[in-house]
């Protein structure tokens, strides 16, 4: 379960602002596996509404899609109901810390925008992430590949224009987010090697809707990025008031452009890949 976002509610609108991103990067990582892509058993860890599973189901032999939230998983089952009985798809409602699958049973794992929801303690060197990575190492076959889609701290600090409206929430998300350098250390400790980080600065997490500045006034639009759940009610009200003033003076679009400028340098998403030893 997310340690802060209410996915039981968010599941209803999630797909409207969050298309799967970086599919080519993910396919490229999975294709480095000795097992051909079309023969691979893939784990979608924290599958949410199943958007990545739906996008990749025809590329691999089978996907095991796991999520802890019933509503997100329900949306995934609905989206993929055509696969029921095909033998190509298995769903489980479970935590990433205790995966209900056998040791060495998958060829590859993808983890898209999930890890910052794991309750954790950076001061104690991320024990929650360590438990999850140990589970990933357990279920992956030797030489299996993992690809983790997350945001670096630099991306959180300057890759999203509207984050400038909620600076305290940015501090909180950074404390919940393992920077890719730390991900690499933790992966190595869990028995992975050859960690690489890929950033495609063209990728925009919320796609075209990200550029809809007026979106900040819409709760469904905001629910497309869980950082809003980390703003206190007072911080949210202050952010909306600032945005309203900018809109009234015709400056909201230029605020967006100004605070979006660094995205072209840092990008929004980092894909960290590694191989199990
Ligand atoms: C931002 S959504 C990403 C969903 C999907 N991977 C995507 O990118 O479209 C995060 C998902 O992670 C799930 N999640 C968070 N912590 C989890 C945990 N410890 N175990 C299993 N799922 C978890 C949430 O329920 C939610 O569906």
C-alpha cells in the first residue's frame, strides 16, 4: 500500500493523466536478457491499473502483475479482461516485500513509479527498499534483468513545473525517494551488478496533460501525481491561491514555461537497470 497516496480513490482517474512512459527503454533493457523477449516471464511489480502490463503483454510470454491496492488491481483486471484464461497473465494482490511467487521464477522485473510509496527510513539506509530488493533478487532467475523507473532528486527538484508551487511537498517526496545513486548501492547489496541509469529528457510523465497549466485547479489532474498528496491542506490552498493569482493576471502559462525550462536538461524519469548475479 502506498504510505501516503489514497489509491482506492485515485484508481478511478489515474489513467487519464498517466500513460505508460519509457516503453522503448524498458524493452531495450529486457532485450539484453539471454532469454529472448518473447519467451520471458515478466513481473510487473506495483502494476497499478495495469497500463505497463497492457502495453507489454504482447512482447513477452507471461506477465505476473502484482499490486497491494485492490482498486488499482481491479482497474488492471478490467483493462486486461480479454487476457483472462489465456495463461499469459497472472494477478496477485500482495506487497512487494512478500511476493507470492516462487524463487527464481521470473526472467525480468519492471517497477514503474512505485518505490517512493514504500514506507522507509533514509537515516537507517532504506530498510524498506532493502527488503523489496531482496525479494526481487529472490524471485529473479540468475542473470535476470530488473528495470526501475523512478525520479532522481534533481528531477524532483527541477523537472516538474508545478512542483514550484509546493516546495515543502518536494522536500517530503525527496525524503521518500531513493536517488538512483542509492538505488545502485542497494541493488549491489541485494546481489545485482552492472547498474545503468538511462534518462530520456523527451519523456514527460503526465504526457500532454502536463502542459495544461489550468490542470492544477482540477483534483483529478492533481491525482495524476502523488506529490500533491504530500502537501498539507494549508500548503495546497496556498499553492492554489498562487496559481489563481497567476491565472488572473495572465501569468500562469509563463510561470509554467519558466519553471519547466530545466526539464530539457534533467528530464523527469530515470530508468535504472541491473542484472542479477
Ligand atoms: C504511482 S502508481 C504506479 C502504477 C504503475 N506501475 C504505473 O506506473 O502505471 C504506484 C502503485 O504502487 C502500488 N504500491 C505501492 N506500494 C506498494 C507495495 N508495498 N506493494 C505493492 N504495491 C505497492 C500502489 O498501490 C500503486 O498502484
